[in-house]
C-alpha cells in the first residue's frame, strides 16, 4: 500500500515536471517568434538569442547545419545551440572525445 502511494506520488511529480518543461519550451518558442516578428521584415534572420541566454534557430534545417551542430569535432563544447528550434543540442563528437579521453586515463 505504501509502495503504491510512493509510485503514484513519483508519477505525479514526473508528469508535473514534464508539463513544466513543455510549457517552458512553448513559451520560449513563442518569445522567439514574437522577437522576430517585431523586427522589420528585411531584418528578420529567424535565429538568435531570446531573453539574453536561450538560443533559437527557426530557419528550415539543412543537412549540413544539422551535421555541423550534432557532430562537430572542432568544437570541444558538449552542449551547443540547436540547429532547429529553441535551446541546446548535444555535440556527439565532443561527448565521444571526452569518453575516449576518460577511458584512456
């Protein structure tokens, strides 16, 4: 009985956090769209930073741009601005380099 209550409580917390993350993402997406639409049409780039911290890129993604973000061995940062959308993406090349370095030590 007690275990069942704990499971239910953890499910409520998990769903609440998931909903909070979704709401935050939608608000950031909306803020980035509003930011672009406030600019004159010729000045809209559809990529930049919202609230001074969160990167966004709303241009249609291309294979080259996706590849440059997801797999960029020249960039040592593991978390990089996303190729499409709002937020950050994991640079898998940097992750692999760190894992290789950690196992070699």
